């Protein structure tokens, strides 16, 4: 019995060694380093890093905040005092590539305006670090493809910060889309927006990747894509603004229709001019409603058979980062890989084309 156990342990270990030999050197974090958590460096210390990600990284079990990359030196003492970040783990945009030599950092989380996502993801991948990149993945399909390639070439993982796909409430309606207990999807209505009163922000600047479609629009789009489990085959879109003095480079509001291969149709609405956050799906034999459907917490809904969707979730971003860290540690599939970010940007590009040319665009 003892011999058999020993034999099994040997086989397991031999399998583990064979598996680790096939993994890139930078994924051997557990072999090279004694610490149990992955070290994360946040790039860009604006609203989302400061108010959501850094606090969430105090709750995570598989990763922790160890580094920052910033172009604003005045933020450094504040972050060091709050999070005890070591001097050697602080970078600016010029010396960022030197992070390659820093064994404290396993993952770089890009939390910059969208036009900067491709450059900072590719530089992180070339430094041999895994990358988490905020949504929208990048302004163009070409950027997204370059990001995916750089991560593949460097054998590092690329996750997109679609926190909702880690939320059990969103996973519940995705499951309905896959298993179809109410038959095929017939019609979807989804909306995501808030009133943005700022007058001089990158969200109003085209060169920085602004415009509501990439920002809140991807939530309305994801609602339709995830509820059907399909990719759209055509789009028809129209944009407008109620505040041309602020939104003269980019759209404040976008309305878009999607057609899916099964025949399902979606009417989607996104805006920086009004608060809205819901998803409604009509199936052949029932319905599902979520409101809110893309918030940081409290996403909930109901179905025509009486099912209530209302799972408790302690912290969405902490769950997202813990699950992404686990996928890196175990070298398993990510819940939201770069390819999923690219799927959205393909549709976003078609939506812009349709709005500009005022015609149906096939995908
Ligand atoms: P923000 O404007 O508050 O922060 C942007 C940061 O980038 C700032 O620290 C700024 O100094 C830095 N920066 C560097 N170069 C810049 C430049 N040329 N112009 C402007 N800023 C520059 O933005 P944010 O709301 O934190 O958004 C950052 C990213 O996070 C975006 O991709 C956004 O879509 C994403 N985000 C995601 C969620 C989510 O729920 N997943 C929520 C909010 C923001």
C-alpha cells in the first residue's frame, strides 16, 4: 500500500515537472519565488485604480498590490503611505520597461485611457509580465490583435478587466443563453449609461480613446452577446449628443441594433447623458430581466419561471483578480482572455462605421 502511494506521488510529481517544463520561465512563479501571492503593479493611478482596484487588492487572496507605474510623482508618497509600496517597485512611463528585472512583480494591470492600452500591454508582455488590461481593450481591432500577439509571443497571459463576467449574477444569465431553458432568444433590450458632468476628460477626447461606445457601450453590447451566447452578424447604429459644447470630438450617446445568427435582435442604448443600467431578454417561452446588470455590486434579476437572480458577492474586482491570478498560477484558461476583448472591439468598430455611414454593416 505504502509503495503504491509512493509510486502515485512520484507519478504526480513527474507529471508536474513535465508540465512546468513546458511553461514559459516567467510563469514559474511558484518555483522561483517563495511567496504565495502574485505581485501586481497598477499602471495609471486615476479613479479606477485609486477607488476600486487598490482597495480590492487589499481583499485578494491570490495576488497583492506591490508596484505602481505613474507619471504623477506627487501621487507616490500618498500611495506609499497607504499601501506600503517599496521604493524599488515604483516606476514612471520612461523607466517602465525596467520592470522586467523586478521579481516582485508578476502581473501588470493597465488602467490608462484606452489609446494607451496597446502600448503599455505590449511593453509589459515584452518585459515578460502577465497583463491585465482594462476595458475597452483598445480603440481598434488592429491594436487588440497586436496585444494578443505580443502576449502569445512572450508566453504571458492577457486578461481583460470585464469584472461582470466574474459575477455569479451575470454568469446566471449567460447560463440561460447557453442552456436555453426558455427556447431561443427573440429580442433583447440593454442599456448602460451615466451622466458624466466633466468637461475636459479623456472620455471626451478622440485621440485618447474617448466616446461612450467603448466606455459604457461595451456593457450594453456584452449584455446582448452574453445573453444570446452568439456573435452579431450585422449592426445598425446612430449617434448623437445633447451637449455639443463638450462632446464635439466623440459621441455622448449611441443607439445600436444587433442581429444574431439565430435571428435574435437586440436594441442597445449607451450614453454619458443619462443614467441607465438594465438588460431584458425575451425568449420563445419566457423572459429574463436584470437591473442593474453591470454595476460594481448589487446586480440582480428575475425570470418568468419565478427564479430570482441575486447572488451575494463580496467584492467584484477582488473576485476578478483572484480568479485571474489563479489562472496564471495554474496555467489554466482565463475567464476573460484578450480574444473576448477583441470580439467586442470588432463589433464596436462596425458600430462606428454604421453610425458614420448611416447604413447597415455586416460582420
Ligand atoms: P482616470 O482619468 O480617472 O485615470 C486615468 C489615469 O491615466 C490617470 O492616473 C492619468 O494621470 C493617467 N494618464 C496617463 N497619461 C494620460 C493622458 N495622456 N491623458 C489622461 N490620463 C492619462 O480614468 P479611469 O476612470 O481610472 O479609467 C482608466 C481605465 O479604466 C479606462 O480604460 C477605463 O475604461 C477603465 N475603467 C474600467 C472600469 C470597470 O468597471 N472595469 C471602471 C472605470 C474605468
